[in-house]
């Protein structure tokens, strides 16, 4: 189809495109509001050398251990999100371990530092904050008794989030508008194409051009037919 015909098909089918947009946006918002909200919060902990590290080792050994702080912080992060500490924190809050299983728990170190970020996602804004702080407390107590060379302390406690991170209702609405607009335009172009094919098939076939009659005084090849008078004279 030509560009003008495509534009004309879109303009003539504006009501079809509008219907597609409204239906797609409505379905997107219904799906979005039926999703369970997810809240996110985080607590920060800092890992630093304890007094026992300086008392039992020389300074060069301390510097060498701090040089591998990335692997050290990663180890502490893996321990903080371990099943043992998570269940222990849930027990201190009086929460069943099965309920905590629906929450996403991660703990990663900040680049080139000994700061750990404990991040929790879940459907309850109050529980994600309480669980993050409980895991931090249990982790500080447990890891402090396990490793005396390094100490773990809570730097920034988790706060209760006010807004969920998902679902994003405005984004889903915009996505519904875009999908509806694309679907409506595609349907309008397809509809116009099928209409053109149908109209073309219903047109009567054009008659074949009839051959022009030969002149009685002229034969094929351009030769003239002799008349009766000329024939008699010839005799």
C-alpha cells in the first residue's frame, strides 16, 4: 500500500484504533492492580578489623588480609543471608519460617569497601523492615562470636517503605496504550487491504477489444481489391 492510502486507512478507522487503545489500557490496569505489591528495604552493615587482629598479628599481615576485603565481605554477606540466620531472625519476630520463604533476601558488598547492603523484598512493608533489622542483629551477634578478628556492626538500620516497587501502575498503563495503538493501526491497515482486494474481485472483467473490420476495398497486407469495372477492362 502507498503511504497516502495507509494514512487514509488510519484516519478512516480512528474509532477502531481508539477502541483498541481503551481495551488494551483497561486490561493492563486490571492486571496491574490484581498483582500483589512488593516492597523493598535495605540495611547497611560495616565490617572492620577487631582488636584481636592487631594484638595477635603484625601490621603486614593485617594489611594483607585487608587487601582481600572483597572476598571477605562476600563471605560475610553469604553468612548474613544464610538459612540459619534467616530462620533465627524470623523466630525472634514470632513469624513462621514458611512466611519468610516468600521474601527475597540478598546481601552484597559495596564496591571496594567493607560495607554490606542487606536487601529484602516482600509483600508486607512492616515485615521487610523488621526482618532486615532482625537479621542484622542476629548476624552481628553470631558472626561476632564466630570470628574474633573482624567485627560486624549495624551502620544504617532498615526503614519501613511507603511505596511498593512493583507493580508500576503508570508504566503498565503507558504500555497498554502503546500495545493498543500498535494493534489498532495494524488492524486498520489489514482491514483496508482486505477491502481493496474484495472490491477488486467484484469488478466485472473488462471486455476484450474487438478486431476492426477489414475494408471491403482493401485486402490484408495492404493490397487493394480490384473492382468489377477494372476487372472488365482488364479482359
